[in-house]
């Protein structure tokens, strides 16, 4: 199983990229969102990958984070959702958007992805709503971006000096805040489904909210109505 590829970006197409790994080129299918974030041709690139094996076909699908990879695999467990349809949803909504839409039962958001009709969107929500919380809870650990290493471009050069860790992006921060808030609510005794829905609601209404804000606002939503 090929789980990660690091090399030089050699070519990019409409939904695929060619990554040169020390002379071997790997054709990897990516979402529009991932493609937009790719570096320039000839630069170092790294993607987490999932290999789809069929009788007459081998396809690699690439993701900037393990969180996106896990959501892609989960979406494909739904009947009628193929690898490309799942990739279209990831490109349209992103990992956090997919999780939020499924948790809140937002059928319209899922239908925004190309090729996803109302019946399929409804099926996705029905089959995955109970599983969304567990993936969201892992979000902080899975949201780390695959790090491109310039050393893959020149295999015979001396190792480069140690570099400072790359700063955490806003997307990674949001995933960490969401996962921490969900974990805290579950530790307080709330069920995973209720907690995930509350956190997703607050995160959707207040994208800039940190962990503490998410917890406070979610507790208000979960409080018994008088």
C-alpha cells in the first residue's frame, strides 16, 4: 500500500498531478481544493495517498492531510459514492465542511458537490451521521499537513540543516479547536452525536471561535430548554 508520496511536482492536469519520486512518476488524482494549494512545477510536494485497486485499474488519490484521507475513505463506504464523487465532495466542502454538513444533516451543502444529487446526499447523511463524531474527534491529530521535503529533489546532496516546524495554518487550528471541544464535551458526559452536532453548529456560525468559545457556546445549545 502506498500511503504517502514525496517528490517533485512534474505536471498538473485538471484533476491529476504527476509527482516525480527519484525518477519514477506517480499519477495522483486530487481535488480542486488540493490542486489549488499545490506548489509550482519543479518544487517539492508531499501528499498522503490511498491506492484504489480494481481488476483492470490502479488509481492513486492524494490528500494534503490524513483527515481528508479518512473522510474520503468513509464517504466511499456509502453505496453509490465512488472515489471521484467522494473527491468532489472534499474539493467542494473540505474535510471540516463535510463533517459539519453530515453532522448537521445539511443536505444542500452536500449536493453542492458536482455529481451528488438529493437522494445520494440524503443517503450519505443517514449512513454517516452516527460516524461523523468519531472522525471529528480525531481531527486535531489528523489535520497535520504532509510536509514536502526539498531533499527528495537532490538525492546526493548533504542533508539540509534542521528547519523550524512550519507554522500551524488556520485550517489546522480550526480542526484542533473543534476536536478539543468535542473531546471536552464528551468528557463532561454528553453523547458523541449531540456533542458533535453542537460543536458543528457553533463552528459554522463562528468560524473564528477557539476551543474555549466552542465549549461555552456548545454548552448553551446542549442545556435543557426550560
